């Protein structure tokens, strides 16, 4: 199944050649373990945000800039609104923050407790929230608006390992 | 026929939310409110108000929730209802059996709200056309009505953004919103709005209890200096005079956002105050309860409810005679549970927490209501419908 990443890349390229709409994946029960498995062994930044989270919307363009500055960064954005939002509006926000082309997920299950529990049982749902996951799967949690200098330092440290 | 109504009601409960449960691409459906709020009438009728996609309906049950009447629609036209996770349509019953329903809509995409009320004086057969609770059109959310048990007068409090707009026009910063209130003026509508306090947190539900005739006590997430969003209680000295803010707990939750997770309050006949709340402050994190001997003394040390890795959330307190009931929701990895404790000594000691209901899918916040000396859990769940569960009142 080695052709899969290539196929995916082609599909993504085709998708992004048209409108800037984000290719939004549904985040439901079991999605977290799939997401983790897909990035296993690779330093990955997972950023949880929400359309209903005002500080998140202010922060989003900064993530867009970081992504442009570090094109090799594995960045996964997860829209984790407690009440699932209209996907068109989620996509629109991602496009405006220049984040339509990264790996994007959105909570679609109203059983928010379950989704959060799979990610971190002690996460009460506060947004924004950033997870830095290293090669060994070790997680560093940044709660609230992230200090991007800290994220850059972390990314640099991963390269040296 | 009754059974048929009950079934139809269950379908109404399950319908729209179930349609969203799908895999693959996120559907086109927008967010929806999923709440059911109870109130018992003086004759023991259970009244339930539901937000259903784009309308508000009321149903009643004369057999403690076993069967329900056909829904009566409160909103004659579809409305863009507030679906925020801490918003809910509410219903109160005055001593004459008159019903007052309150709810809010979104006016725009920036979550500016408009709070409405509607009254029924014919035992819920018809409801008046919903009218704004206040004349100012800026923004109101988290409207909460309560009946003064001594006078029967309906009180409403909400979070109001009129002063935000004024500050902005003057080029001044204005964090949060304002705590606003009004009293029903006979049955003609709500009287003039008064701002009780500026700069409260803007998107958490309020809790209201009565400390005496004309003396509502409101608990809310306040903004203390340094953007610390901890809880405060304001008790009215009389109908027109809100008192000072009494801080419930110094949790030191410094956050430039709103947690969508508001508190609950009860006042017992001995005058004691009881508050339960959620925080993620630097001093403590999780769900907590505290009591104060009366309206002037400081609150005692917070007691933790459950553990943070069980996501304890959405507390609700109810004074039923001298019994004090407390419920909250937590998650065990598979199911959401409603946990219950009762105290018979003014909140000093409590029964061991017990699970009184559970569900394996999404659910509304647990609510409590009392009738004829008995307390009940009222809980709307996606998978198991609506449930009214009597609480076995033993310490």
C-alpha cells in the first residue's frame, strides 16, 4: 500500500487547485487513534481550535504564518467546538487564516465528552490547545494561545534528535 | 392515545440531533440547541420547555414524565436560536399557574443575542407572541427567570452588552458583559432594565435563588482584576438594590476567553448559601462546591467533586425544604453519568456520591426540580430520550 501517500498527495493537490476550501475530515469516535497512528514516529503539532472560541480566531493567522515559514512542519488542525459547527464556516475560517491546505479535522459528534476523553481524559475542553508530539509519542501540552517561539524551539530541537 | 403522544414526543426529541450522527464528510447541518428545562406547577404538572432546531416548544406531563401532551409551539415563526453549550430555553410557573418561557436567539454571526419571553395564562394552551425582554437591541444572552416565592413576582437576569457598545463608541476597553435584570410588571411584561454590575464574564449561564422576599441572589462568573474569571454572588437588598459582589472562591483562573461553563446556587431556609462551579484556575482545577452561613459571611473552603480525569461538569443545586441536592455530570470512558449527593445538615456533610442515571451518547446538562416534597433529576439524552428520575432522599 505504498502508493497511498502519493495518491493522497495527488488528490490533495487536485482539491487545492480549485477553491481554497479546506479538505475537512470528520473527527468522531476513534479518530484520535487513527490520527496518531498516521503520524506515528514523526514530530507532529496538533492544534485544537474552535469557531466559537474568540482567542482562537485571533491566533489562527499566526499559525498560517508559521506554516508558511516552516513548510516541513507536520501541522494538524482540529476544530473542537463543543457543539459541532457548519463545516462550510469552519473551512472558510481555515482559508482566511491560510490554513486550508494543512491536515484539517472538525468535531462532528455531539458526544464531546467522549472525543475529549480519547484525546486526554483530563481535558475539560478549553480552547485553544496545542499538542507537540515528538518522535517517541511524548506529548507536550500548551494550553491557551500558544507561544510560537516555544513551538519553533521545539521544532528545531526535533531536527537535532 | 397518550402512548402515541409519548412516542411522537420521543421522536421529536431524537429527530434533528440523530440526523447529524453520520460518518464521512461533515454534513451541512449547522449547530443546534439540545436542551430540556423542567418546572413543576402548583398542581403537580411537569412543564418542559424544549429548544427544537429553530423553534421553542412546551409539553406537559401529569404523570411525572411517563407521558407528555402534544407540543405547544411558543415561537410562531422559525428563529435562529442560541445553541451555545451553556444557553437554554427556560420555563417558570407563577403561583397562579401562569407560565413564563424565556429564550434567546442569535442576531448575527458574532454571537450577539436577543432575549425573549412569552407568557401563557391559559394553562399552556397558548403562548403570547414572544417579546424582547428589554428594549435595548445590542445583545442579551443567558437570560434566567425565577419566581420570588414570597411575592410570586417573576424576576429575570441576563448578560447584556449595551455598555460594551457604549465603551467602544467612546474608544474605551470593556471586557466581558454586564449583569442586567428586570422584574415582571404585573403580567403586562418586563419593566425597565437595570445594569447591576459591569464587566462580568460573557458566556456562562447564571444561577438564581431567593434569599428572602424581593432578594434574588445571583451567582455568575465574574471578571476580577487581572482578567481572573472566578465566581461571585450578588444578593439584592430589595427588588431595586443589588448588593456588592461576594467572591465565592479565589481559583485564579486567568483566561481571556469564556469557558461556556456556568455555576449553580441554592439558598436553604436557614439562610445558608450553596454554590457549585467549574474552574481551571491556577489555585484549583475541576468541579467544586462551597457553602456560606448566610448572605454576609465569606464562603468556606471549596470541596472537590470527583476527579479531573472524569471530566466532572455542569453542576446543579436544589434546596427542597431543608434537604440540599447536588448533581453533576461526569464521564467514565464510555458513558456520561449523573452523580448525586444530598445533605441534611445545611451542606456540612453529604451522602456518598451515587450514579442516578447514565447514557452512552450526547446529553444535556442535568437539572433538578421538586414537587410535593420530592426531588427529581430531569435529563435530556440523545440515546435514551428525556428522563425524570425521582431521587431517593436518604443521607
